[in-house]
């Protein structure tokens, strides 16, 4: 398999980790060919030493200029910069014929993800780093929900408050906790993974009524606690709660289905399968306090210990094979979670229920305009 000459744009916390994977030879089909925005303290923290002679550029623009000048030969880039830069840098890379693997989220608002989709030439492989999709447990839960073996979705509840961050986290980087550079708080920084899994497993909700609390626990200008009520087109409901200011915090996902229940926590996953369809029990049981019985299955919560390596290898394989159908997180997936987070913000700002448009619908343009207007006011 050809080794893709890969440039990493942004050598902060995540970019440095990706660089380490490439330098250690853990990604078949990828080799580190250039980096930008190197932070010596980050390299020292990871014990990472860049090879002598590796091209190091001060910015993405400088790297792209070197590609234009043919003084640097690349096949692909990994983008690990602040969210607001993802659209511009991804499009710049694609214009130069480079395959793109972009860290989450695609940007601040869904239009950025849409423009990135539209700019992709058919011969380029582009994907996102939604590494939690590699978890065997989440994959199993998705198969159960998507297959319909437990019927349709009734209710979802996800409390994810184990994203605790002290003030030092926000002080470590000037862009964190700001509207101008970060574009948001917990929804844009931590929860893209959760919102991606939510829609990947259960589909995109149709509407939300949400509350975002700005600087409730930290001296920041963005939200550090969110509670969103969600509704799906089939009548299913949900509540999503997240916080960076709650300790010890929990991570509990409940998915109530027509004919069973799924509970997912760090200490394990439990699945209940009813002995009969709930609707049948509801209409046939004669005892006023009777309830259908069920059989429980329990198994450990399985994560993928090499999630990032697996995702990068998946990207490299797609490029080398010329096939994108087996990508873990394809280019058109990022807009879905952004539509949810954008709607949560809008609902909180406007104080009412907001309809979540389908990706690519005419309503999405008006939705994005409203979001951009509010974001300009906040900045």
C-alpha cells in the first residue's frame, strides 16, 4: 500500500498526537511529510521529537504555498486547528488535489460543512475524525436501533457531564471559551462526539427547545452547561444534558424503544428485550398494574483502545483503494451534528422551539442566516 505523504496542519494537543502515530509507524499507508504551527512545549509534553529535516511551516498558508511552488510534495493533510479555520483550510487543500482528514467539528455552523461538501472533487477522499464511532459498544447499539429489532424509538436521555474542565483548560489556549475563535463552548468543543453519535444511532431530531448557560462555572463567554429537549418526527422525545462544571459527572445514555430498553454507561451496557411488543401488552393485559416482562442482556462497555489509529488507517485505506464507501465518518456526516448544535444555540438565544432542517433542504439556508445573525451579535 502506498504511503500517503501527509501534512498535519495544527500541532496542538490533537495534531501532535496524530504526528506521533505517524512517526511511530502505527498507521499503515501514511507517513509524516510536513507540519505547521509547532508548539515545542506540546512536543515536550508528549515526548515527541520531530525528525531532522522534516518541513515545518509557520502556517497553513505557508504549507499550501510550498505545495504550489512544488517545493513540498503531499498527498493528504490532517487538519487539527481551531474550528473556525476548518472550512477555509479544507477547501484550500482540496483545491490543490489533497485528500483531507479533518478534526471535529466541520466548523461553527452547518453552512461551513455544506460548502466543504460542495467543494470536494469526486476523486478526493475526505473524512472527519469522529473516533468514537469505532467503539464496538456504540456500533452494536446502532445496529440494534437501526435494524428495528426492538421496534421504533420512543425516548432518548443522554446525560454527559463527565466533560469536567478546570479554569486552567480554558486558559491554556487563547481561542478556547471565545465566540470569535472557538465559536461556542461545550457544544462545539466536547459534545460534537456525543451529538454525532446521537444522530448516527437514532437519526436527526426534528426540533428542539434548549437552554445554554453561558459562563455558569467558568470565567468564559460561551456556554459550559446545556440542556436540550428534543423531538423526532415519529413522536419520540429526548433530553440531552452536558456540562464542563460538574464533578464527578456521569455519562448515561438511555434509549427506550417500542419493545425494549438500552442503557449505556462507562461500567457496562444493558439491553432489555420485552417478551411481547409493548403496544400489545398495553392493549391486552387485564391487570391494571401488570407490565410486560423482559430479558436482560449485559456486556462490558467496549471502547476502541486505538480509536485514532484505526480511524487514520481507515482513511489511508480509502485513499489507496479509491473507495469511500467504507469510511468511518464520511464527508457528508459532519453537517448533521452541526445542525443539531446550531438549533440548540438558536433555541436558547430566541427563547423558543426551533425546527431542525434536513441537510440540503431549502429551510437550511434561512436557518443558517438566523444563526449567523445571532453569532455576529455575540461577537
